[in-house]
């Protein structure tokens, strides 16, 4: 994400920079099995929401890629914006790059 873009992600980054200056705003953690990751967190007693589906279009190739996000509560991340992401289909990562 970039602060010169448009949309909710860019707005969040712009706000963060205005309040805190440049620095780490958040972390995205890739997983190949977001459902198993959520189940493990729930089993550990973490109060967590449901997945959010996402979709994006590559402006060069026109390819549509999809993913699922799971946002982690600040109580777990000590206030750092953090989410899990599972790319689906051909998408962003090849199978050999995916990790749980």
C-alpha cells in the first residue's frame, strides 16, 4: 500500500503518517490455510472476527486475484495493525511460496 494511492488502505496510511510520522504502520502475514489459523487462535481463546474476502485487478495484465483477510485484534498485536492473508487461485504467490 502507498500513501499516494486511493481507498481505505491509502487513507489509513496517510492518517498514520500525519499522527506518527513515517514508520511501521502494520504487518500482513501470509498463510496457505487461513481457516486453520483462525481455528488455532479461537482455540487459544482469542476473540476474533470472520474472514473478509478481497479482490484486486492487476493493471498491467488485467488478471483478477482474490484473497481472504483475517484482522487480528490489537489486544493480541500490542496495538500494531496486523492481518493474516490467504491468496487464492493463481494469485500473488505460487504454491511453492505458500507457508502456514
